[in-house]
């Protein structure tokens, strides 16, 4: 599994309230959630994000409430991967459950800049900043998690395999 796209960059402690503001939690429609993704931290995000783009952030990405809406909004907006120094544990689990690939890589999250073109190989954990030519190494997902993400998340994986 691979991803490739332009980078949207954010800092530390990006919480679920700015990923998808609480005022939009009255819907479970994925497209509606995506249409408000990141709007309180980056009003231009939904207008400029393209399928395959990548979010790079600092420490504790996805902190705050345990809403699954946050990774759903990110994935549905077209983002193919989130790279951060660290993730809030519940966001990490919710992301895997819905099939959003996320990687922890402190060096990449500090050095990759907004607008850089980045490719990611999830089987090896290699992150390549095509803009600067620099390579980074994150811990690759174990095969089971790669299969779960490739299936689109936990529910599709279970339906497909059991």
C-alpha cells in the first residue's frame, strides 16, 4: 500500500474539535463531515485538498474527544495519510478502525513543509519527501493492520473475512 500527495501542515495538539467542529456532529453523512474538515484551523483546507494529499503534524494529533467523526472527516476529504510526531491513542485506534493510515515519525513531522510532495510506502514505513529528496523511516504497520486498512477499516475487513 502506498500514498502520494501534497502536504498540509499543522502544529501540536490538533484536537478533534478543530478536525471536525462539534456543531457538525449532528450528522453521520461522511461527505457532509468532510465538507467541514479542518475549517476551524484552516478555512481553505476543504477547497484545496485533493485526493491523495497528506497531513503532517506535530505531537498529540487527534487529542480531545474520542469521536470517530474526526478520522472519518479526514479520510473522506481525500487525505491518504496522516504523519505526526505522536497521536492521541483513541484517535490512533479510530483511524485504524476506519481505514485511515497514520504514521508516527518525529523527524518527518518536524522537517516536511506545507506544499511538499510526499510519498509513503506503508509496507516499509518509508516516507520520501520528493520536494527535498529526503527519506524518513516510520515503523511500518504489521501485515494484519495493513490488511485491515486496505479493506477500508475494521467493519469491511470483518465482512470480507468472516
